[in-house]
């Protein structure tokens, strides 16, 4: 028997209902915030991710589903969603057009990681990207939108924010940090020591507890921001305060790539093991330019569907739909016509085989139908259908054309 690949999972009913509910809820809220749907290919040139996600990252360095296709092209299954959206944004010349463009997307992402609890090699994300709006109000609005989505899904969370500065203030901060890191160098883990040269900002989010103790007194970015970055960050925190949205300043929330600027945020849940990020994002004012487009401010986020699946509370669902059955084979033709009519507005289950009334009622109950409607010999002669409401237990006999 052929099985699904390691780290890849079928999403079967009834779990799939939860999956669809998350997507529908998130998409509905994103549309209210003015986002339009965008679909981009799962397969892209490897160079796109090398340039955007960065060659020094684990994602690109170790985890890509990368191969040479039959035409000799170096291609890769997307490990994340933003790169493809930005490529499409530039390719469709929206960067030249100017104005604000907002998109939402969702779909599978692929990372060749060691499969472990909560980590899949194929997983799903929902995300939004807003282009052309440089105002920090847009960052605030995106945080508000994610809050709306998690609130609608009934998921508890806490919010972490940070600012990553800009090309004006980041280099100076980086120097200050490197000086400090070199002072404590000997106590840091090997990864950190290497990163002091390659990507010093990433040292801050090392998961090693010994490193974290040593890093406690590191200089923090928010205290080294230029005037514009600082006033934006202050404005963001004021707006969160005035909307009574709780958050925590986290100087260790860093992304370590040059195109990330200013606002960075994470939504964290403590309901799935140790504080796990369930959504993350921020401003990336330099990525469009990085990928060859006209400089365009941008901000976005992505949330992991599998991560939040078990946290979502599905709305209570009562009985729904109509079950149609026959006790006389000749009545099937009429039943199929009624079914077709009813399906214009409702869920309809049809049992083709002749059954006893008791068997039909049992089947309707099992399917969770609200109405069980059956045509027997008497009903067929009279042009009627027997209907029982399985909620109210009320029974009636009505003419075919009055069944509504
Ligand atoms: Zn700055
Ligand atoms: Zn370390």
C-alpha cells in the first residue's frame, strides 16, 4: 500500500471542516479590510527564495524542496508565501502603477524539516500583504485585522512587538551590538559565534538558554532608533493602548534580514506547548526593491493553519439539510426532482434504495439532517410527501409542489 510521504498529511473530514472554517473566516475578515485574493504558483525559481528569504537562513540553506526540472531549471516548492506575492506584484508592474494594493493568499508551503510534533513538511498558511502604504497606521490596522481573525476563531493569544529600525539607524545599532557580542563571545554557543559575523541581529533570538542569560544586557534596537522610526514606534504603541490591545515589547523579536524594517510583531499562544508563534509579520519596506522592483513600502503577515487547528472552536451546528428517501421504487424519479429543486438552497441527501420508514429515519438522524422526507405508496398516489422535522419531531404530509 502506498502511503503519504513523511511529514505530509491528509486533512480528512471532520477535521477538514475546521480547516475550511479557518480559511473562510480569515478570508472574510481580510476582504473587509480591503484585501483581494491572489494565487501564485507553488513552484518558483530557486533564485527567488535565495534572494528574498536569504541564503544564510535555515529555510534556504537546509529545508528547501529544490530540484532541477526536465528543462534544466533550478526550481523549488515555495517554503513561504511572501516571495511569490512580491514577485507577482513586480511582474505585473503594480510597483510602477503606484497606489495601495492589498492581497491575501493561502495554500500549502513546503519545508524539508525533520518531522516532529507540530512540524509538517507540507503545511498551510494564510497571509496578507499590503503594498504602497508607508504609514504606521497600516501596521496597526494589520495587527487589528489579525486580532479580529483570532477573536472570530475563539483563539487566545498574546502579542509581541518590536521595531527593527531602517537603513538609517539599523547599521549603527548593529555595530553597537557586535561590539557587545564580541565582549561576551566566549560564552556564546557556536551558532551565535558564527552569526556575530554573518548575521549578528539573529544572535538575539538564539534558543540556547545559556546564550539568553548572557544576552540579557545586550543593547536593544528600540533604544537606538532614528527619529522617524522612533516616532512611528511610539505612535504604534499609543494606538494599541488606545484600543486597549495588550502587547509586550520584545527586543528579541528580530528577523535578521536587511529588507525587514520598522514594525515586527508576533501573535503567540500558550495553549500549544511552550509559547508558540501562531502568526508573525511586519514591515518589509525594502523587499520589492531587493527583488528588482521600484521601491515600495510594504507590510504583511502569515499565520499557520495547522498550528491553530486544534485551538479553533467551531460554531455550534444544529441539524441541517433534508434527507429524501423512497418506500416505493417508482417514487425515486419524483424524489430526484425534488432533490434538484431543494439543492438550490439547501444540503440534500438522497437514498436511492427502497427502505422501511424506520431505516430512513435512522439514516437521516445519522447524517444530521433536519428534515426526513419520504414517499411511500399512499403518498405517491396522492401526489404527496411525508415530512418529519427531526428537531421539533413534528410530522406532516404535503403536496410535492408545496414542499418548501
Ligand atoms: Zn530608522
Ligand atoms: Zn547561541
